[in-house]
C-alpha cells in the first residue's frame, strides 16, 4: 500500500540563491561567479507553521505522481551558470614539534570530494581548490590494512613510514584504520527512509533519474526484515511510500518510477517528514537512517543552515542517522551536504554515475549504512627530540582542540562496517635538512637524553565509542623511528592520491613533483585492482595533465 500526503506547505516562486555564514565558516562559490546575498531575503521560511491535510490512501502506485513535483516550464528552468558552493579552507600548516607537538582531529569517511572532482575533470575542467578535500580522495580507495579482531576493538590500527615521494629529506607517516566487517547474517535489519529532492533543479539525466536508479540498486539488496519509506519534497512535500517491507520489490520500484522533477525546494519540511517516517518504522537495535538525495539547492522552507543542523542533531540523538547523496553540477551545494551528513553522524557521497551509485549503495552498503564505532578521534604526539616538523595532509575541516580528545561530549566522525580510513603526515626529522621553519632563538630546546622514548618518532592515540554508548574507549600505539623502508602498495598509492589532491589545490608543498611523477607512483602501486578504481584514477591524472597544459 502506498500512502500519499497532501500538501504540507505551499510556496510560490523560487527565491534567489543566497550565501550564508555560520560562525566563521566561509562559503566559496565556484569560479567565476561571486554570489552576494540579497539585502532583503525573499526566502519564505516556515519552520513551525506547517499545515497538514489528511492523508489519502490509494492502491495503485501510478497515483503517486499527485504529490510529486510538477514538470518545470522551459521558461522557468535555471540558467546555465555555475553556482556551486564550497567552503574555503587553507592547507594545514607546517608545525614545529618543539612548540606544538600534538595534533588532534576527527576521522572522516566521506568520499564525495573524489567523485565530484572526477565529474569536473571528465567534463573538461580543473576543479577549484576548495572542491578538493585530500582526505576524501585518499579514503575513496580501500587499503589492505590488517583485519581487526572484533573481540578486542571494532577496528585495527596500523602505522607505516617511508621517504616522502616528493621530498627525499622528509618522511611520510601513514596511520591506517580498518573497520570490522560482520558476516551478512550478523548485519542488523535496516529501517531506511529515502528522502528525494524532486524540485526543478533536479531536472536532468545526471540528477533525479540517476538517484532513482541508484536507490533501486540499494532496494534490491534488502530483505523481508528491512523497511523502506519514500518521501519527496519540492514546493510540496509528501510521503509517496509508507514504511514497507524490503522484500516488496515491485511496490518499491513502482513508487520510485513515479518521481518527476519540478518546482522550488522545501528541504526543511522534507527532512521533518522523513524523520517522522523513520520514527514510525524505528527498529530497536537496527539500522535507522534517512538517505537524503539532492543537489543541495534548498531555496524555500528551512534554508537557515543552523536550523537544519539543529534538527538533524536532535534526530541523531534519538538514534536516526543521516546520509547525503549529492548529484548534479552548476548549482551543487557541496558545503551544505557535507555539514548535514556530519551533523547526522552519517557519510556524504557524491553520485556522478550509476557505477558510483553501485559502489556506494551496493558494494559498500554495509559501511554506508552500519556504524561500528562512533565519535572516532585521533591524537598524535610527536617526539621533539626526533621530529623537527610535521604537517597533516588533509582533514582541514576536521581539526579539534587538544582538550577535545578526552571530552566525550565533542562529536567526531563514525566508522562504518569494513571502512578503511587513512591519515598521512609529512615529517621532517631533526637535522634532516627537510625543515622549513627556523627554530626560535629563545625557545626551549627539546631534551636529547630521553632514553626511555628515544626510539619513538610519535605516539598515536585513538578514542571511539561503541554505538549507543556515551563513554569512549582508548587505543594507543607508538611510532618507532626506523630507517626509511620501501613503501608498501598501501602507502605508495595513498601517497600518490595525496600528491594528486595537493597538486589540484596548488601544490604548495610538492617541490618539483609533477603529474607525470604522480602517475608513475600510482601505476607502480596499483596492486590488485579488481574493481578498476585505481586504473580510473590513473586516467584522471592524465586528464588533469592535459587540462593543465591547455591552460598554459
């Protein structure tokens, strides 16, 4: 049975796009257009005044189109202009270990930046620097880290080091995390709500049709113990499919087949209704998650970022997570999608092809949907007797204060089943010649006589919570100072991806390491590329090389 909801909120024409700031966060619209907020916002905000009319039950899925967006009139379609939005950030700085020996950050399992960068390169343009988050590019790929023993911890932690490919005077230190992947029979049932943007901005083959086909792929993986609901939003918001058993494939497919794009975007009301459906179908001890698919172009309803984040945080505390699937280009709001997923203890992915939808929603569905460790934080203390300087590559948006590490009230990223997470530090040892910063004239000299820890380059600490728990657990491991061995394929390929991401961001720290050098490194470390993702990465390097030459 498909349940339809009548109009919750009626809003007229679309309002102009606005840039917003929350605190010190800065939005960076993609080049070349610069957006300016209007002096008197024309956005109709209706946070609490939602008029709900009675639901009408119908037996035929074809009637679902009554609550879907109306087709966009050709004259009202958005103009072909670039209004993509990215948060501006600078690369992490080089730090002196004698002055600032501790680095603290939250893990990040998002991969959306890589797929978005791929979309830009394949369309014939280089991405803006702010669209490139290096850690998301590295974490797009899986790495063969040691399998964890779930009786001890939900994930394993390994450390490796080698000479930095782009600077022989420094070392690259890799921290690798691999989450436990439960057997299929041990995966709990899932209560999923698909929240789909059917506004006019979703018109186009790379948007709503791609979302529908991707959600069909996921729906076919579910069984009788799972539940699916479908909510759509545009100027009107409605429940297309009430919570339905996952084995009712024909009913689910029929509901998805009715979706059409048209109208303005009332994302806030859609989120409220989706969370309501998630509460109705809540599975205690199961996976309860809203999957939001949109280009992020919210222009009516709850468009205030802090209001959206507050709504999502409250639902997160009640056990309902949020995953975001971004699509489209030209008006894609990357920053908002990333922030929504972070607030919802979920992950943010970007879907540019059906193959990517399969990767995220089928091949990696357990890591996308099932959390095995929450609020995972990493803290690295460098030994100033051995390390002169260090630099964390990526994770600029995930930085934490030192005291946040032991504060269980501070939110951090989650790890899904089977996820791998990688962090890379470029380290200059004392006296190596790789230092970039002069030591302080009157600074305190690091002790050279600490024999107890003289062989340690650094000490790694991780904190995490078992899902549903409020008290964190602590893992610790030292990083021994060793000769610079040859890198494993894990480290060498991650270094190549890191170098590529840094190159796209301007390559400030890459010395003379060229795209050809990056290609050679990645090619040598390609390893067992059964899914072809690493081979595709090699092609992207060549595309970037061609586009860079064309710019000269």
